[in-house]
C-alpha cells in the first residue's frame, strides 16, 4: 500500500538528528509493507487527493486555532478526502480532523499531558480484530484537547484527563489518536528532558519520565492501524 504522510511538524532539531522525523517514526512503527511519501504541510506541500491509497497526519507544535496559513488548506484537504481513502490522525492530526469534521479544539485547562497515559476502551472497532483488552497505554505529549465532538464521531477510548482519546469516523474511513504510538520511550523521555524547567516543572517531568519505563501498547496500536489501512470497503 502507498501511504502519504502529511508532516505538520518536526522534532526539535537535536532530537531529529538522533531519532529522525515524524515520518521516519511512523515508517519504523508500521514496517516495510508500505510505500512511504512525506509532505511538509507547513511549507504548503499538499498533494493531490488521489495520489496515495491511504493517508496519515502527524503531530505538530502548532495548535489548530493558531491561524497558521497552512491550517485551513489542510482542513479543506481532510474534508475533500472524507470517505475516499483511509485517514489516520495522530495528536495534532487527531485534533485537526475533529475541527475539519465540525468539532472544536481548545488549550485544555487541565494543562499538559506527558509521559505514558492509559485509556479505558469504550468500544471495539472491527480493525481491533479479536482484541478485547479493557485499556490502552501509549506515550502522550499535548496541551490541546478536543472539547466538542463532530456529530459522526464514535469514541473508542477515553480517560478522565482525555475524554476523546481515540475516535473513529466510520463513514469517513477515518480514525485518530490523541496519543503518540510512534514515540519510542527513549524519544518521549528525551523530549520531556528538553522541556524541563521551561514547559514542565521538575516534579511533573520526573513523574512523566518515570511513567515511560512501564510497558506500553505502541506495537498493539501499530497493528490496529495496519488493520484499519487494509480493511476493504
């Protein structure tokens, strides 16, 4: 399958040298069964809708409400793509899909989410196959959250901190995750360390980094995404 990755951000420069781009992280996570093409959306690189068989939108340091000139064209691309090809959104991708489909995103008064977060699975989608585990744990790094759901969104996983953690839009052939299954524990820890004393207080950073030592479900989520991308419609 030919997968187009819409890169809406990049790791900090020194971490990118060590861990690669967001596109590289997804390539490592999803494996060799796909052809990968990366597009720098912030530079105005939006390809034609029919160029790839499936699409993925990465995370970003930008907020969907920031007014950056590339954000509205990306929303238009998402709406045009609806129902035509599988689409996966991660973090910022999760949020901008919700806004494009009629929802709303804000900077959360709950503050930053960082480290390993766990969610209760509320509903099992077909692409989860026989997986009936009651919860899901993956790295997170976000301050913004969806506060109003699109009318056609189905909530698959939630927590008290993030009520809309995993969403599915069955008629649109789209799914999205607030967390970052593509972040290795090493990268997520390095990102936390980079933000110590600036975005994160020391105690918060210590607890977030410590949580990343626990087992996570990134490989499980990668399997779900592969299943979703290959589902026949």
